[in-house]
């Protein structure tokens, strides 16, 4: 493995065959192993790394040192946008653009607008939730170096992985490998870009 | 160590396609299949059979990857034909006009609206299970939420058909939405019918989003399995169609791969995914309560006796949950009998819990029925009192008492443990409840309309052939879509299911706080199944199930 320093992209590790290294991938057998390995990687000062598990493991966020997501704030913003737009639409259409008197009520009476305002708020909040979640996760992204690894595909079945990216400032091929191995990895592989 | 293994073999064995199917466990008189533990200090197992994670994946993916069971194609074709027939009658209706419903008076559209409310009510169980039970931390929901959500979507599709075709000029249906048009007019936002348009379309959209988001990881699992088989054998397995070189696994990798949006099970992704799931559950909870409330406003905001009551929103919501759970049970009880290993995921405790929900909501509905009568008498309004006397003792007495016996009396069986843990009895009660809930809407709509204020409006309701065919057709659509769901989509939320298994806890080893004696009883039961940790393909033997942590 060779190390290149490039001014624009930073350090790049390349294999003997000339392929750029994405990172080092370690496999773990149980959720407990992954949990403890994640704590060790977190405490090792790494930032560009990830754990992979077929299902969400309770407490893994803390073991990985993942902070709270901004998603709820986005959803609140989306929801209130929906509420505002929903009310504005009804008010403009029935009290401004085409004034319509129904049952002798003032054209802008707000009471009858509540149900649709509520529904629009929910609709916008729901779309913000799912689109926001995908956007924050960088999805959809149909290609990823890890998905090219045969072994990695069992992360969707019953295996647990940690991948430390070569771009991580704390990354060092030997020390990172030793850390992952010391945490109980059952196999270690290099991941090419 | 897992290598690239052709896990098709395990999947087939577990799905019962090739011999080696494990015998059913005998039922224990006290704990049933091992889940009916009454002691509140003992956590009943949510997944039976002592399966490893790998086996859970193999079983659930097997439902979609293997050849369908023998009953599948006939049931699918039959329901598809019924659906097609209903479609032809809708075509006839559109071409000829809604006079084919016999609309010579104001009672005769009752059928259509009855069906609309019936289906939209059924659609409430899915979101209740996925949203409200999620907020209440009811972990047993993980086995049934996927199919209940699917059922919700299909019920909403059936429901949306009816208002769409009853407007007379169906090609003008777009005028329901605030779309700029040549008349420069807008819909009337003060009409509960328009609220309904927004409520139902929001509900359908949000349910679809919720359902889809839940399936993303499971699509990725199906994608990875197809991909793994393709890497081992680039041919891609047998051809899907004769003479067309489309290989099943290539198709799976493509379609499931596209739908999975590139999900790769990252811990950072899971973190946001779980947050998103909780938020969706939080916003779906008021949504599901609002939808049937708004449907009930269609009636409650009118001045017709029998409709003009404030009890309608809670009463309709309880009725919707009641009917929806009955439909979930009617679909899942046959499914768990027909599909191998499904009883390990949908245990007797699941059935019992749903029966309890039916009992509770049935009592709420029964309370609402009696309270309507009480207020009609206590309110001293002669028109109101007449409407209710007419309901129970008028020309439609038979519909009313069908409703009472199905909705109020039949669920009382669930007071008895033996009844609420017997799949046959639960199925029969669910069938009764479904019939009863259809009659409830029929009673509300028809009996109030057929004796309105003007005697010139007094008519009896007679369904026409077109009425009946379209309703039967909607049942066909529902069953057909559910068959397709069972065949092509992940029937259980695999990721969620694995997360509630005892070995999923990162603290499973070391410090276990469960009661050791009782936990070992449960564990022994889980292990009773002979060669469960089937190891020929390299899956590790599962750790012994424990009482959890």
C-alpha cells in the first residue's frame, strides 16, 4: 500500500494494483461486539467512520458518538410551512380571489378552514420527514464502494461491520487495522473505491 | 464465518418448498405456543422458534423469493377476475350514468357512501398499529405492522374509488381539488366534503410514505440477497417468462435495488431513520384520528336527525379501529396457517392482543349506540327520537339488529381466554365484526335518509346489480392487492423484527436482569424445536433466548 499526499484531495492510499483505498472494513459477529468496537473507534478519535448493522441497535448512537439529528427541526419547519400555506390558500381562494358567502358567515371566517389547514400541515411535515431523512443520509445513492464487497452484503442479513474511511485524519493503515482487530473483528478487509 | 453462500437452499427449506420442514410444536395448555404468559413480570417472547437472525432473513425473504404456495395463483386469479368485473361495471356506470344505481330518489346513493366509509374505516388499523402502538412502545406490533399498513393502503384505494365515481360526471373529478379553471371558481372550503378530500388524500399519501419508508431496509435485504446469488452465479437463476431471457435475480436486483434507494444499513443512517420513524408515528397519530373524524363531519354537520350529533367523531374513530383490526385478523389468520413458519412471528399473543383491541373498541362502539338512543330520548327532540325508534323498530330493524349482534354481542366472546386465543373463533368474530361494521354505515346512512323531513323524500333503498357488482369488485381489488403484497414485498418488517429478538440487545451477554427461572422456561420452549439452528449453510447457532434486558 502506498500513501500519496495531494494538495487538493488530501492523503490518498493506493493498493499495489493502483486502486484507491476507500477504507478498512471489519466484521463483527454480534451486536455486543459491534457496540463495544464502536465505543473503541469513537474513543480512538476517528470521525469519518461508520457502523453497519441489519437492524437499529439500541444505544449504538451513543456508542458511535452520533449527535442528535437536526431532522425534528426540519420537520417542524416543514409542518408550519404546510399550515401557513394551507390557511393562506383557503383564505385567498374563498375571501380574496372569489368571495363566497356560505351560510351567512364572513368570507374570511377561519373556523371552517381548520381541518384542511391541519391536514396540509401533516402532509408537508410527512414529506419533510422522509425527504429530509434521505437527504441527510445522502440517499438515494445506488453505488457505494462497500456494496462491491461480497462479504459486506451480509450486513443486511446477520453480520455487523465497521468501516473506517481512509479520508479520516486519524486513519493509519496499520494502527486502524490493529484497533479494529483488537476490538474482536472476525475479519478485516481493505475496501477499494 | 459467512462466505458467499447460496442461501436459496436454506430459504427453500425454511419456507417449506423442499422437504425438511419442521413439525409444528404442540400447544401448551397454559402458555399456548409459549407466548400466552400471564405473569406481568415475564416478558413473553415476540419471535418463536429460536431462530437466528439469518434464519429470520431466510424465512421472510423466502416468502417472496420462492415459488408461491399452491393456493396463491388460484386465489390471485379469482380476486383479479372479481376486481376486473367490478371495473367493467364501473365502466358501465361511467358510460351510462349513475342512474344505473337507481338514483331516482335521495336514498339510493346510500350504497356508495356506505362502501366508502366501510373501506376508509378498515384503513385505520394499519396506521393505528404502526403509529399509535409505536408511540406506546408496543413491541408486538413489529410482526403485524407491515401487513396492516399494506392493508391500509389497499383499503384507502378501494375507498377512494367510491366518491370518485359517485359524482356523476367522473371526468370532472379534478374539480374536487383547488385547480385553477376556466370558470375562475374555487372549491367551497367550508364544506365537510372538501375536508374529506383533503383528509383522505393526505391520509393515503402519508400512509404510503410511512409504508415505503419502513420497507427501504427490507428492500435492501432482498437486493443484497439477489446480488449475492448473482455474484455466485452470474446467469441469474431461472428465467421469469418463457422465451424471454429475463432472469429472476437480475430483475430482483434491479427492482428491489431501485426501491431500496441505496440503503446500506449504516449506523448513522439508522439514527436518522429511527428519528424519522418516530416523527412519522407522532404526526400520523393525530392524522389517523382526524381522518375518520372528518368523515363523520360529512354527516354530523348536516341537520338530518340521526346524523347531527357531536358523538360522531370519537364514535367513528373507535368503529374504524374496531373494523380495521377485524380485517387485519381476517387476513393474517389464514396467512399464518398457510405460510410455513409464519406462526413464529404472528404468535397467539398477537392474536390475543388484537382480540382485546376488538373487545375494547367494540364496547366503545356499543356505548356510542346506546348513548345515541339516550340523547335522542333525553334531548326531547321528537324528530331525533323518531329517527332512532325508526332505526331499531322501523322497516330496517333487521339491519339494525344485525349491526348490534355483530358489533356489540359477538366480541363479548373475547372476555373468555379460550375464545380470544383460538384462531378459528377469532376469525369468525372478525368476520362478524366486518359484516357488522358494514351494516353500521348502512344503518346510519339509509335509516336517516329514508325518513327525512319531507314525506315526499320517503323511499326504501334497493341496491341495483351495478351497486352490488361494484362493491364485490372492490373486495376483489382488495384481496388481489393483498395477494400481490404477500408475493412480492417483504411481508414482515425484518429489521424491526430482528431488533426485538433477545439476541439483538448489545448487552445480551454479561448482565442479564431477567428472572432466571422463568426466563429459562421460555428459553427451553424456544429450543424445543429440533434442529432449528439449521447450520448447513454456515449460520451460527443462535444464542439461547433469554428474558431480555
